């Protein structure tokens, strides 16, 4: 039985739907259950339902053989896992945004004293450094769009999918940092032990992506 770390939240349903279309599983109906471990004996899979940012940790330590996680989390956490496949779901963008009318039109204009709020301090530091700016990073855990509105930061680095949160809070995007989509990842030892079944799984997924 293979153990799969799934990200609780919006990506989980899309991931199960994809597994269903690839005929890896027969049901996506895990209902209202609050269980954090689910066994699918027919498919010979066991799911661990984890917080998205923790998925690579479970996979790196081998508690899960494989996992599904956004590229944003992989870039931020840099865990020693194999990235097997771009699943083409959960597409969004990592962006830099400022308050509309702030006068900042590009990141270079933010300058050295810039304060940047983000859930992604590593991605933010790396991006600003690549533009020659050593910004002050303010780590937040959610509702990042609040930061420029209340004067906590000059800019934010965050993900956007539909653009609604940015628009409805009077912000504007001044740069795109990188595109994001969900990835299938594997533990490095599990990948060798279960090589054939994992390659078959990747092949089945590739056919429906
Ligand atoms: C994410 C992200 C934005 C929002 C963007 O937050 O941090 O706030 O979604 O989506 P949109 O472009 O479709 O409006 P999430 O819902 O994960 O919650 P959080 O603010 O608690 O991080």
C-alpha cells in the first residue's frame, strides 16, 4: 500500500478528481469525514490529509511515499523530494502587489527601505535580491492583502488565482514572480522501491492531464 500526502483545502478535491480520471482511484467521495487518515483498500492507497505547507515534510521523512503540493510550497520549503509531474491543476501566480495609487509601478522603485509582507519569506527574499533590493520582509500567515492597506508594508508577495482579492482590496499587481501549479512529489527512497508502480501512476496521470 502506497501512502499519499494530500493537501487539505481547495487543491485536494481537484487532485482526487484527477486521480479518478486517471483510474487510479474509484471514488472521490470522502464526504464530511474529519478523519486525517483514509484507507482506500481497492486502490491500495492510504491518504494522509495534511496542511499544504506540511506535505513536503511528510514526503521527505518517508511517512508518505508521494504527495501533492503547489510549486509555491516547494520553492519556499526546498525539501529533499523528487518532483515527478506537473499536474496542471491549482494554477495561479506568485505576484508583487502594492496599494493602487501608491506611485510604485515596478519593484525597482520600492528601493532599499521597502517593507514587504508575505507568507513566503524565502521566495520574497530571493526575488528582491535578484533585483538588487534588500527589502525588509514581514512574515504574515494569511490575509496578506491587509498589509499595504493598513500601512504595515509597502508591498506584498502573495499568490493570486482569480485576482478578486487584489481588486476588491484596492491593490494592483506590479510584477509576476513565477507561475504556480500542483506537483506530484515522491520520497527519494520510495521512488526507488516502488519505481514500477509510481511510473505507471505517472503514465496514467499524464494521459489525462
Ligand atoms: C490566497 C491568497 C490570496 C487569495 C487569492 O489566500 O493568499 O489571499 O487566495 O485568491 P484570488 O486571486 O482568487 O482572490 P487563501 O484563500 O489561501 O487564504 P489566506 O489569506 O488565509 O492565506
